C-alpha cells in the first residue's frame, strides 16, 4: 500500500513483515517464542527460489534474492512472517 508521507512522495506501507529465514526446527522455535511475547499473527512459510511464494514477494520484493543467496537447503528453508491488524 502506498501513501503520501512527510519523508517523501510515497512510501510502501504493510501490516506484514518477514522476520527472517530459518532452517527446519529453528523456524518453529522462533515462532513459538514470538507467539508468547507479541500480540501478532505468526506464520511459518516454506520458501524456495525455484517456486517463489507470491504472497511473500508482496511483503518484500527483494526476498527472492535473499532466498537465492541463503545458506539453507531448498527443502528446509522457512520464513517467519509477522502480521497484525490496526483498528
């Protein structure tokens, strides 16, 4: 979503953020810890440079480059995504 800002003509604004890329069980450990501490929705999404997840690319378009350079195997690379609602 874009809007006018005092810092520039437009900025990208989202209610989601990709926290990072994790291997296997690390993603679930991080997600469980965050669910206890934060009042946000926490999702674990499998990522692959061969078949990019379009919903992740809408959150962070540069994520595909990060996935390509990540040091985790295609079968065990996961992104932890936080999202929240503003009322």
